[in-house]
C-alpha cells in the first residue's frame, strides 16, 4: 500500500524492484507517487501487453513516440525462456519496426533512448526511457527522529533532507497562540501535510509555548531570551521524542544565519537537548536553501505572513555569544521540570496521511503507538 494506491506483486531483480500496479492507476499518478519514494534512483513505467510480437511492436512504438530522442536501442530480457524467439531476435524485430514507424536511428552503444521489453510466462512488459527518482534511502531505514518545524523556510527543507537519508520523521511546532494569531500553527500543519507525501503518515505535536515564554520574560533580561526559549524548546522536544521513540532532533539551523545560530549560541542551546541535534542545513547559504524550498514546493507556504513565537518579547540586539555558566545560573530561577511537563501535557498531536484524509487530533498524553 502507498496511501490509497494498493500495490500488486513486488519482486526484486538485481538492483531493480518491479512493482505491479492495478489498472485503474493512470501513468501520471504512478509517476508522481514513484517520484516521492526515497531510495529510487530512477524508474520507468511499463505496460502489460499480450505475449505476441505484433502487440509488443505496437506498444514499443507508442512508448518510444513519447520521447524526443533521435537514437535508440531495444533491450529485451526473457524471464521465461519458453517464448518462441530469442531476446536478440525480439530486439532486432522490434527495433526494425521502430525505425520504420518513427525514423529513429539504432545506436547500440550510446542511445538517447532505451526501449525495454520484458517477457514473462503470461505477458510482456514494454517501457521506454527512465524518469528520475528522488534518490536517497528508503524512509525509516535510518530510524526515527523528531523535526522542529517553525513555519519558516528552513525547517521543512531540513526535514526533507533527513527523510531523504532514510529517517522517518515526527514533527513538533511551538506556538504562542492565543498571544499571537494561529497563522504559524496553520503553516506548520500545511508544511507537515506537504512533507507527508514522502512517508505516507506523520504526526505533528503542537506545543502551546506562550505561558512558558511569559514565565521566562518575567524572570530574565532581554538579551538571553531567545537562547532560553530555544533551550526550553529542545527540552520539550526531547521529552516528546521519547514518546515517539525518536532517537534525534532535526532543526533548520544554518551557521551564522541569525543571532541564535552563532557557534556559541548553538552550543549553549544544544546543551539542553537530551538527544543528538541534526542540522542538515548547517553549511548551506540562504539562497541554496530557498532554491531547495522552491523545488520542494514548501516555499510558498513558508513565506505566508505569521508571527513566530520566538519574536515575542525579544530585543533587537540579542546575545550572540551566550555562555553556558551564565545561562545555567539564570535558569536556576526556573522550575524546569514542571515547565517542561506542563508544556508536554498541553501538547496536541495531529496525524496526517498522504493522500490526506480526515485529520485526527489527540492529546500527547494519549499518544501510544510509535
Ligand atoms: P526557519 O526558517 O526554519 O524558521 P530560521 O532561519 O527562522 O529557521 P530560527 O528562527 O533561528 O531560524 O530557528 C532555527 C530552527 O529552530 C528552525 O529551523 C526550527 O528547526 C527551530 N524552530 C524555531 N522556531 C520554532 C518553532 N516555533 N517551532 C518549532 N521549531 C522551531
Ligand atoms: Mg524561523
């Protein structure tokens, strides 16, 4: 199963996986779904035809016609050697038919297009050309992590890049609703819905952060507030991650991009996390990240106006070189465990599926399966 598409038989053949799809799925849908499956370097769509040379020729011509190539070759494999012709004979006959119908030239060594024919015991499969897959590793093969999604441009790109390296992701968003509008929350939901096409199911933890921010504001001076907010975010995310059985956190931080992302601040912030913090964008320039966000389709969602909770009650010139001892001294005024537990208790968990169905919402406390 991939979402609503029920897959047929699957078999491995060397480095290839052959997946049978039901007839009701059109080529465009099949290609769109396959291009979201990490681990596929490329793929081709082939159609079943009768075990009959004329039928195979007709399908090969129809497929080759879809490509603008000038040179081609035919490559036949026989899964069932009982077929009356050898693979080379099929290559030659079908090749001649394509030359005659489309005027292409045969090039066995460096063709622009390869027409592949596979002969099985009950049918033949014909395809032409290859479509690029997304590459990477199959989702979940590297384990599970919790991605911090802010509603900005960077974090969805960071999540995508880690999914592509085989991590199954859960998501967490911190919001200050109702101190600010629900816009960032809605954006986080839209972004997670968008990313869910790569893993079929997602959960998003929505953490109300406003009450905790008020406590921080009441007990600290402005310059260190962002660092304190972030340390609490990582503590709460670490607590949620253990419920989701996630083994790492993922952020969209990029070195030097904003005040909270200096090396000193990142080190002090990370110190509050109970799990490794993965930062796939750490060495990327903003324009590279924007380019990826556009290609991914998240850019348009990310640039919608909102008010991030981290912009609440913060100074124009925040601390850029936080020192751990100073931050820890400041934090000794807080009941950290209670604050984290309260935030976790107030967390809502939303589930997403691709293709989308009704979304179920539950409290984090009720969350069971991983
Ligand atoms: P982004 O574009 O992802 O918002 P940014 O450039 O705005 O990143 P920061 O605001 O410093 O950078 O945030 C750094 C990272 O911290 C984000 O990429 C995200 O992973 C996490 N983060 C920040 N704010 C939130 C939030 N409200 N909820 C969840 N995660 C957040
Ligand atoms: Mg941001």
